[in-house]
C-alpha cells in the first residue's frame, strides 16, 4: 500500500507531504487548482516521463518520493532482487525521482541508484493508473490472460498444463537428441565401419605406445652393445690367439728341454767342461717361468673369450625384434594421424566407434520408443490444454456478462464487451496454454470489436476501466495494487456519477483507490477527502493540499453542488449525499 507521498518543487507545489490512508481517497478542488499535479508527481516517482516543465519555476530541481509498505508479493520481491536492489524483509519500499531543470533525472530505490526503466517496472507492479488515455494494465493485452485466469479461478487447470508442458518439453528434447545422434551416426556408418575394422585389425592396447617406445630404446642400445662385443671378440682373436699362445708354449718347452740336455752334458760319454751351476739354474728357471706365464695367458685368454661370449649371450633378444617394435609403433601412430587422435586414445575410440554402430543398429527401436513417449506427452498436454481452454471460455462468458452489467449504469450503454481467444499454434504448446486472451470493445452499434484503447474519450476509458475492475473485484486471487482514477466522472452527473462513486467505494474495500473528481456524488463516497487549493502570495502561485475533517468535507461537497455561493440547501444536500 502507498503510505506517503512527498513532493518538492513540482509545478505549483513547493513542498507537500501527504499521508495516504487505505480505502477511497478523493481529491477535489476548483478547476485549475492543480489536482492533477498530485498525480503527476506520483507518476514521476513511479518512473513516468520526466519533463523539465514539471520543475517549479525558479527551482533547480523537482523531487517526488512515494513510500510503500514492505512488499509481500513474491513476484515483486523477486523482481526487485533481479534488478539488483537490496530491500530487507519488513522494510518500506521507497521510490524517489529527482528531475533537474535541464530535463535530466535521477532515480532511486531505497536510496540505491536505479535506472528509470527499473523504477517504472517496479512502479507498474504497485500502482494502476486509469484515465486521460493512460490506463496502465488493462490496455496491455499481455495482462488479459492473467486477469481472466484470476477471475475464473483456473489455477488447477493452469497448473496441470504447466506440468504437462514440462513433460512434453523433456520428451521432445530427448527425441531431438536421439534423432540428431542417429542421423549423425547413420551418415558416418560406412566411415565408422571401415575405421573400426582397421582398429580391430590393429588391436591397440592401453599404454602400448609407452611400452613400445621403451622397448625400442632398449633394443636399440642392445644392438649397439652386441656390435661392440663382436668387435671385442674379433680383437681377442678367438681360437687363433690360443693356438699362437699354445705354439709359443710348445716352443718354450722345447727350448727348456734342449737347455736341460745341453746342461746335462754330451750323451756319447765324451767329457766336456760342464757349465757353471749358477748359469744352468738361471736358464732353466727363466724358461720355466716363461712357460708358466704363457700357460697362464692361455687360461686367461680362454676366460676372457668365454666372458665376452657370455656377455653377448646375455642380450637374448629375438632376431628382428627391434624392427617389429618399430613397425608396430609406426603403425599405431599412422592410425592415430588418420583418425585425428592420439595413440593413447585409440582403444577408447575403438569402443566409441563400436557404440556408435550399436546406436545405428539399436537406434530405430530407441527412436520409436521416444516418439511414442513424445506423442503420449503431446496428447496429455492437449487434453490438459483443452480443459484450461474450456475453463477460460466459461470464465470469459461470465466476465462478459459482469462487465456488460456494469456498462449501462456508467453511461456506456452502447458499448459492447467481449473476451476474444486467439490460438497460438500447435507448435507453441507452452505452460500458459494454447491461446492468447484479449479484452475487446465496440463503442457504438454497428462498430466492430477492437482493442480497449479504441475508446477515444479519456473519461470513457477511465469509466470502462472502472467497469472492468468492478467486475473483476473480489475474484482476483492476488492483492490489488494501488489504483488511481483521473477524471473518471468526466462528462457525467446525477445517477451516473452516483454509480461511479458506488463502484469506486466498492473497489476500495480492502484496497487503496485515489480519484480526482469534480462530482459531489463521487466525493461523498470517499473515506478520505483531500482538497487541492491554489493561492497567490508574494507574486507566486502555490498549490497546497488540505485533508478535510467531516465539517469541512461537507462544506466542500456543498460548494461542488452549488458553486461559488454555498447555500443552506447545498449543505443539506451534501449531508444527504454523505449519509
């Protein structure tokens, strides 16, 4: 609810602070007193158009502030949060607009800087304005479906449609995904088959590239080592070395034997002078040592050859194994390049290709099942939507009768109203049903139906809005916003004005309605009465607003009845109107 309105330097108002009560608040005053200025200031605070002409002459800026009770509407709270404003639970909602004399303006939500568009969006959720070609809400056909649903109590049918829409969307999404996957797999089936055959023939294993690379490194090193050992074997001479050493040993043995015979003397008994014993011993010793050394060399040479042969035998690799490892590694890498992947990914790709082929083989069955599921979901949606459409059509008929019943007392007896339904198309099965709703009116006999703003007169437009709100009153499942009617009684009087007043009062029950009026019949129905006055002082004209007590209220209504001179008869009539 709107609790306060503060105005600074707006047109003829220099400073004004108003407390707004619940129920019906009427604003009266002489023509030109500035009644609409109050509504203009409120509109400014709600994000309305900011014209530099609204700034009071001589002032640097105009300021309009509207204070509302803490919002309890979940949708409004969500909207405020989405727009980035921090409003604590239980905290009043304050909308402020500052308009400079040069036409620039600033907007605030609870003293947080805001864009004018955000201020207007929030304000539209708080206040409805009807009159002078500005009927917020009803003129926007996008609100009509929600208004009809609230009036008709179609929440159960709407909930069923929303649930069916969610299930249908899920089924259609799954079907589309299966179709896309199957189409892609089918288009690539020949390529997939060939690639899978190559991979099956290749049979890649996990981490095989790493293993082959390591084996190739080892085998390459072993091959070079074998070459080195073969060279060592060649250098040792093999059997030739032993043969030469053996021949050398035999030669040394022969020499030792001849030396021993020679030292022993002639064998024919001829006496010769024997060699010196020391020389004999030295020669034999040297020859024996030489024979022993050669014998050791033979043994060690044989041992060296045996160790070299044993080392060569230790490299026990299959012949051609290096070539085989390299061929395998090259084959794996060539396959990876061909398939635009890595050797490491080949085993997983093989599994994936096999799965894609399975999808082609099993895809028909999966698609058939998904199509059946989608068809069932579509049929369930259509059935739920049919129930919602029927409920809306019934509500539309009731609303048409209710609005038509309100038109004649409001001097709109030649107008006709209807609720029109337009299908949105089978391909647009959404959570809100399969039709749009539009309120339409024909203002004169023979005229075709058209949108609500086809009514030319601002007063007629406001009265039609009043008829609509009166018909909808008490049937909406959400709290009504603040409603403002400007010049709703324009061009009417007597019984029609009385009807307008009664409907405004009825509409204000449990709500908040502000009305600018020239009709005493309407003013008499107000719970709160504000009088707008214009005065001149020090060469400046100022508009003020005074809340009236019972006595002054009766006097004001009497003035509205009799004119400049208030008679006792007018006062009596005012008392009768007030009741």
